[in-house]
C-alpha cells in the first residue's frame, strides 16, 4: 500500500477547503432551501384555506334555490309582522287598537296620555325599528285587569305593558268598592316609513 505523504500545510489547506465547502453548503441549505420549504408550506396552507372557501361557495351555489325560497318565506313572515306594527298617526292608531281590544273586557280606560316621539328601542341595541310609548289609565277589577293585560300582550306580541301602577279607588261608586285604579305605559314597535 502506498501512502501519500502530505505536508502539514497541504493538510491544513484541504481541511480548510472541506470546512469552507461545508459552510457554503450549510449556508445554502439554511438560507435558500429552508426559505423555499417555508414558502411551500405557506402556499400549501393557503391552498387548503382556499379549497375550504371554494367548497363553502360551491355548497352555497348548489343551495341557491333553497336559500332564495327561505329568503322569500322570511320576507313574507316579516311583512306579516310589520303589518301589525303601529304606523301613520301613532296616537290614533294606538287608541283605536286599545279601544277595539278592550271591548271584550270589563276594563275602563278613559285616560290616554300623549304618545312619545319615536325613539330607539331601549331593549336591543342597533335594532332596525323604533318604539313609541303611550300612557293609559283607568279602572278595573284585579282579575279582569290581569286577564286583559295577559291577552293583550299575547294578541299583540310587538307591544308591551310596562310601568304598571295599581292603587285602590279612593272614591268608589256603589258596588265598585273592589275596583282598582291603574296606570301603565304601552310600548309599541313602529313600522319604518322607508322599507
């Protein structure tokens, strides 16, 4: 076997060349190739998100007929509910509604206060409708008044009775000793003037 004898300087040069080559290859691997792998991973993630969005859109396109039918049904239901909302002259609409409804009950409502201006709905933020409040007062027996309020709120789901105050009648007529005086506010949603 022949052994090649190298001088110490040659050996250091070869080791330095090998180290420089390894450093250049490491730098290329880390600097260029790793960046490309990271870029490919980011592209794969974006492709997955885009594929998911595409599937959602394809499903929406396939169900477009059903979505249109649902929209028509909801629009019709909303139109029916809006038809029972207060509109036009709010004061006369509210009084006429109360008078028509109270005809089946032994409740006297002779006092109608002024109706408030349309205001934002106080219960729900950013609600698309306005509300108006009418103050009413009258006389009734306790059970009749309870039945009247219950039936009123069930028949008119877009109206609410609030701030109910009950007092004994200080000067009752003969036979009306157990009647109560009541005052209450009736809040109603107002149909928007521009649909």
